[in-house]
């Protein structure tokens, strides 16, 4: 079989065996939705701008799933491969270097899409989740957010000298990002200081465009967050490629 | 098969390999031995196309190792301290590597040959150290390589696993493959290698077959026995003996010559000299290394 395909399938199988990853990508977000949906229901309220809590939380949790795949999954896999000289071993074969790196991106992309699908199915099944936007703007926001988050993960993989450093950086970035970006708690709950901090967290902008396009706002009203996320994606990817070491 | 001329490897300002030259012949086991930091792995990685040389020329079967995709169709490598993903099974790893090559060897045949046929569904990380090293050789052989590179293959293995590995390496040579290996075990090099290259401080200190190196180093054989009331002076007349030491009725005779032991026995029998506990020790690679460097390799590792 084609090396690229075989590599992607093997990586996919291995990721499914990673319990922590699977928990945070597939179980934790629907669990949060059940918890907060159970508390607030999905009836329109003034607090959520006339929308149901579940309708607002779901796109934010989608951002959370992207962060799990991009910030925890991707860099930890790559740094394990580098530290254990697996990247080097793959390099000593006739395959293209793209066939070594790209499967990591594809597999994490696929896993975050599966996680998103599970979340949406739970939302619809339990809370009559509504999608109020248009498919294409939302998909645009989704893949732009993915590019932004994954490029940060790639940068972590490029910068971290070993697995311990990579997981430390990933956790340090992941958890504050979760609570301060609006991915778990609505931003309007935050005091002013924390709100200012949240402006420096990339996931905040991802959540903003995911939520906005989910609710049906046109892309044109999110020019600033689109610009920010796209710039992060381009800069982080460029820097990562520049400084990436195979061993 | 492999030609190296004036190879130099640098890490920033540190010279890891300093202008070495050697050639590896088809169908031989060629060993690079030396202490850690001597430049063994750097040399190896240049030939494997994993490291750029700072100078000199390298040709592997006529291919420049930097032409990696062409090179890797005909060589197989096992890297020092390299491992495989934690969550991968033996079968998955073998299938994955098979997908990398145009004409891969049948991994099932290889696993059976290495005694791992029943391990197809095991996770690689659950295998013993010896089995994991065998897997790394199986993976190297999936390429159907003419040349196999083995870097510190038996480091960290228990004695039995090491002996098993030696037989496997020999069998690879016997089926016509060329083996280039590094080791810091002298006995391993003596047992396995058709020719060895001793590397010390980034340079080649000696190169040749083990008997050649021993002869070049002009090392003496040692013949030991115990005898009562022996006249030390009379022993000096034995042909080939150059030096004698005596301690508490124990005698050590040093000398050279293909028939030294026979000459000693014949001489003492003819002269009615009574002796016990006769033994003869021939100098080995360890002694060559000691003579060339002034220290023992085993102590340096």
C-alpha cells in the first residue's frame, strides 16, 4: 500500500490507543455539554443574548476540541517521535519527508472532526441543538481555527527539546486557553482583567468566529479575528518549518 | 561496496571525524570499534545519508549517500538508541515499513527467522530488549538490503541475547550481504568481524583483520606453567622466547612464532623438565587497543 496512506492509518490507530487524548477529545466535551446543558437547558435567555445556552456553548466546545488535537495531540506525538529517534529512523527510508510529517496533521484533523461530530450528535439528541448559521461560513471558520491552533501545536513541537518540555508547554497553554477563551465559560462572566488577558489568547478569536458563524453572523463582521487567526497560522507555521529539527 | 576518502564530520566547532579513509568489501562484516565519542556513529551516519560531511568523499555502492531515496532502496539501517512508537504493534510496524519500499521482503518470513513469529500482535514496547533489537533488524531487512548498517546492536543486551544476535548477524553475511557495524565490545568484534577499524579520537588508529592487527602491534603470546626447581636460565634457550618472568614457581614465557607452544613443550620434554598447569594466551584486540592507546577500552566505556 502507498506509504503515505499506510502511515496515516497507522498513526490513526495509535492515536485511538491514547486514553488521555481520546478522553479529552471524545468524552470530555460532550460531558461538559451534558453538565452545563443540564444546568441551563437550551431555552433562549437574555444572558446568552437571546439564544439557548447549548446553542452558544456547542461552537465554543468545538474550539476546545480543536485545542485538544492541536495543542495536546500534535506536539506530543511529534516530540515523542523526535526524542525516540523515530523521525530519524523514518528518514532512513526512501519515503518523502512529507509522508513522515503530514499524517500527524491529517490524523489530528480527522480526530478533532470526529470529536466535533460526537459533540453535535449529543447536542442534537439531548438538547435539540440548533445550527443557526450557514454551512460554508462556519466551515471556513472551523478550518481557519484549525489552521491557527495546529500551527501553534507545530510551533510547540518545533521549540520543545523533549517530550517533558512539550507536554509542560502544551498543558500550560491548553488549560488557561480553555478557561479564558470562552471555550468553556462564556467570556461575559469574566472580570475586566481576565477579559484583557483573554485578548492575548489565540483560541479566544477562534471561539469568536466559530460562535459567530454558528449563530449566523456574516463573516464580514469578524474581519479582525479572521485576520488575527490567519496571521497566527501563517507566522507559526513559517517559524516552525524554519526552526524544526529532525533530531 | 563502500568507499570513504578523507571523510571529515564536524558539529559546529567540534571535529567528530577527522579525515578518515577506508573501504568495505562486498560480503564482509566490517566493524568500527572504539570508545564512546571516537566518531563511530558520526561515520556511520554519513554513510547512511543522515549526516552531512564537512569534507571528503563517500560512495555507497556508487551512490552519494545524500541521494537518500535511491540509497535507501538498497541499504537497511538499525540506529543506535532508536526505538519505535509506544502504541505500535509488531505487525503494524512491519506493514508500515513494507509500504516504504518498492520490493519489500516478506516480514512474516523475517519474523519467523528471528523467532518472533508468535509476536505479530504484541506491542513493540512490551517485548524484551533482545526481541526489540531483533525487531529493529527485521525492519532493516524489510528493505531487502545489500548492505546492513548496525550501530551498537548488542549494547544493553544480556549475554544470551547477545550470542543469539551474533549468530543472526553471521547468517546475514552468509547469505551474501555486506555488514557495517559499530561496537565497543572487543570480543564481539573478534568473533564477528572479518575486518575491523579501530577508531580513537576521531581518527583511525589501525585497520585490518584481527590477526593482522595483532601482528602489526608486535604483541607477544604468553605461555604460563608452574614448575618446581626450574632453572630460569635454561628456559631462555627455547627458540622464539624473548622474555621470562618467574613468581613462586609460576613461570610466564613471552614470545612470538606460529609454533611457540609446541616448541616450548618439545624443549621441556626433551630436557626432562617437569611442568604443570600449562596454558597459552594469545593477544587479542583488547591488547592491540591497550598498546595503541595506553588504556583499556572496557575501562573507557
